[in-house]
């Protein structure tokens, strides 16, 4: 015991303890950052060069509205810190961003960037504060999903805005729910995950990833279903059908009134 105590009193022992602590902290940090890089790689986001490329693209096309560091600017663009790579991939891959003009809501537009550039932008925004990651191909693959359950979930949570077959429709305060006819499975998954524009967020606790796949399976299946008969009328439901019926009945009444008036006019002559 006296020998150990004597060694502890030596100045070199203190330096050795500090050095060991720094080495242990460095190894722990390397392990944590390595796990983060592996998780990013699994979603197609790898390496600092991709982040650097994304920052360059961001400064060129996005910083004017969202700020130099993604913090947002008043009356221009919201903060992007914490929105995640999935939100960026959805907004840019559907052409909604970069916005061509400063309006409150942007619909689907021609895509401005290549898939590689979109991944770079997503990597840079993800580096600012995390957030939902881009779903993998297995997560969005509708093969083998429960289409019947997907229909029930879609009717309960989505049809009020997007219509029963995903044809879209008007909302209050001048907003609208876009049609889903051109959306890819990944974009549908990302929309549920991030809640763009007027859409609420359906995170993986509210609607599980498997249930999201079921909804995607139902949406993609309805695109290939033939109309059972008659005119489709855009497949937007009873509103259009009621309007056509009303206009048809109104037109019939106008012609009937004209016919009755003409008949009575001839009788008086």
C-alpha cells in the first residue's frame, strides 16, 4: 500500500490520469460520430463532402429566404433547423422548393435539382439539427402491404382533404390538398412524416411505418383501378357529381320553361 501511495504522489501520475481521460473521451466521441455516420449512410447521406456541396447549393438558392444558417427570416422563409432530411427531400423533389416566388404555399413544380444535389441539400439541413431522415427503399415499398387496412387508415386520416382516391381538393382559407396521382411512395411517406404546408404531422407513433406502407399500397392501387361505369368526373367524389346533377336539372328546367312559354304563345296567336 505504501508503494502505491508513493506512486500516486508523483507528478507524472497526475499527467497519466489526465492523458488516459482524454484518450477515453476521444474514443467515446469517435464511436458516437461513427454511429451517426453509419446511420446517415443507410439513408443515402454520407460524408462531409456531401454536406459541403449542400451548403454551397443552400447559399446559392435558399439562404435569401431561410437565412445563412437555416435560422429563417421574417415574412420570407421558416427555420430549417430540425426539420430533417425527409422534409428537404419532399419539398425539393416535388419542385415546391426552391420557391420561384415568395408565396405562402407552393404546389408541385418542375424539379430544379438532380437527385444527387437533393441528397446534398438534405445532408446539409440534417447537419444543422437532425430531424426525420429520408426513408429507405424497404420502408416505402408497398409490396406485400395490407391494402384493405391502408384504405381504412386513408379514409380515417386522409380522405377529408385528399378525397377518397387521392384526387385532392380545396380547403379553407384558400389552401388546398394536392392530388396524389403523381406522388412517389417515398414522397407520400415523407409527407406523412413531416406534414408539409397545411398537412398535419403523422409521426411513426401516430401512424406506424408499416401502416404508412399500407396507406401507400392503397393509394398506388387506386391509380390502376378502372372506372366501374359512366363518366369519372375527375373521381373527386359527390361534390362534382352533385354539381353536375344540379346543373343538368337546372338546364332541363330552363328548356322546359322555354318550351311551355313558346307553346302558350302559339295558342294565343
